[in-house]
C-alpha cells in the first residue's frame, strides 16, 4: 500500500460501531491518522480542538444528521474536506449532500478500494486548494507594477486581487509617498474596467472654488467665463475609474455632493438643473485619520462608510525595510537607463544605512534619493559617504533614552526638511501638521539658522 505524502488526518463519524471500527482500521492501515466519533455531537466537540483534513460522515444519525454536520463544517472550517457515506442512497440524498458541501458521496456497501480511492480524490483536491491559496498570482516583486516581497506587501497584493474582481468603492490609506496611486491604478487595470479611462484627481491640489466645476463640469453661462459647456472628471471617467486622492482635503459641502453621486449614480453639472447618469467606480485615498476627522466634524460619516467598502492600507517603507534593496535596484536601473549610464552598485554598508533610515517620505523619497545619486555620482560602487546627509545622520546619531523630547522633535523636523529639499508644504504634510505650526516649530528649535 502506498502511504500519502504526509500523515493526513481523518475524522470518521458513524453511529454503527462495527462500521466505525472497519473504517478506522482500513484508513489507519493505509497510513492516515484517524479519529472516530459515534455521532455528530461528539464530532463537533472533537473538531473544536483537533486539526482535521477530512471528515467522513454517515448520513442518518440520531439528533444531528450527516447533512447538518457537513453544513457546520463548511460554515466553520475553511480547510477541511467532507465526504459522505450512507446505506440509504437516493438521488435526492446525494444531491443534498453535494449541495451542502460534500465532495464525495459513497453508497454502502463499498469495497476497501472504492473507499480509499474516494478518500484519495478528496484529499488531492484539498491539497490543490491549499496550494492555490498560498501560491502568488504572479511574481510578487513586480506584481501590478508595485515592488515588494515583504509580508505587508503580500497583503496589499491580495487585497488588490480581491478589489479588482468587483466594482465596489475602495478606500486606500497610507502615508504620503507610500504608493497609494499605484495601488489604485493596479486595481483599475486588473479589473473589467481596464479598457476604460482611469482619471486621477488630486483633491488637495484644486482650489475649493474650482473643485465642483472640475469634478462635475459646467454648462455654458453657469458663471463668468463659462463661454461653453465642459464635462468634468466624472464624465471623463464614465465607464472607468475616478481616483480621488487626498479626499480628506475636500470641504464638508463638497463631501455632501460626492455622497449624492455615490447614492444616485449621477452628477449635476454646475448651472444645470438636471442630473446625468454616470457609471464610474470611485477609489479614494488619504493619508489622514478619517475617523478622527469625523469626530472633529471635518469629514462626513456617511461618506466615510460609502467609500470604505473595501479598505486597503499601504504600509510605510520603514515597515517593509526588506523591500528596500529591490526598490533601490529598480530605481537605479530606471535612472541609469534614462541617462545612458552603467547601473551603480550599492555597498553592503550603504545598503544597511538605507534600510535603517526611517524614510518619512516613503518610496517617493527613496526614488528621489536614488535619482540624485545616479545623476550626481559617476562611481560604480556607491558607499555611505555618497548617500544624503539626512540618511547618514539618521543612521549615526545617538538614539538612546538620554535625549529630550525637544531634541528628538527638532532632529526629526530637520531630517524631514532635508529630505524635501526645504519644501515646507511637503514637510508639513509628512509631519501631519499645518504650515503655520511647522513655522512655529522651526523658530522654536532654531532650525532656520
């Protein structure tokens, strides 16, 4: 007899002691680990504390029958296969068993060979399902144009696959520069809407006075300067996807209008009294804490629940430091190719510094750093002194508990300003504060000297 690849575990459930004994003896002789239960109630108790690959159950049993047991297993145990045996075989019972989730249906009396063949078929199907569940759909380090092999990125790839199979609204959260738009594009171009437009809109980059007309369009004469009618981003995205980046930057009044679009599936152009139907999937993104903004009455709770049907959180780069060598190589190849230069190599120490740096600007900051290195450096090997001072100082500075809170805050603000090239608006976004607060802190810590 051929033993299976590993000792798969089988639970046999039958209220006839002789049948139970024969089944358990034959399966044990074949190399399986077996458990036995004289009824479905005992089987449920055993399942609660035992890992089982396959449940073989009789159909007719007192109190709880085999169909009820199958339904319970299907509803509560994701990776457990089920097989039914019965001495009361009918077409109706077979159909009911299969509909309930049984993968094989064997009528008594049966031979040992028939039983073992059915068991092997069921366990082989289970093995294939388990393998498919853990097998990545494509090379993870290049999946969807995103780069990463780390567990946090694997979760993102899995979420993208699920989101791509529906037209549900998606909310992507994550720090600035972490790749939220890449995730949105991956969802769109992996979905049934891939051939239709993908329209990105930076809600924080459009003045509030213009945002409504930009999103929904306007009719001729709607306001001064409206010499002709013009479609908005929603009409442009009809049939496809609109990506509302920085949605937290919209006013409460605009949020009410977006909520109406989600509810009614139509937009009303500025100056028009009638709405127009649009078929648009909405993907929104933010680096803000929306529940916190809801508490502060700065974001509509109804809109939050409307856009938060599918939630995807993009991890910051510091949470997936193992992906940094992949990203460094990718960016180095990209910019070297553009400049017609040889791809530089990074020494082990230089790579250690890059992996230990906090990267407040995330992958976008890393990309900018690598571009600067490729442009400014002609050496084939990049060493620690070739790296930006912010990264080097971050790696070398004292990080013990003997530093005051003010020193830590000043150091962090200094590093963020360095990585943004002194851009205070960008630095304030990364720090999660407004420009006015940032200016105060720069003065307070004497960072402007």
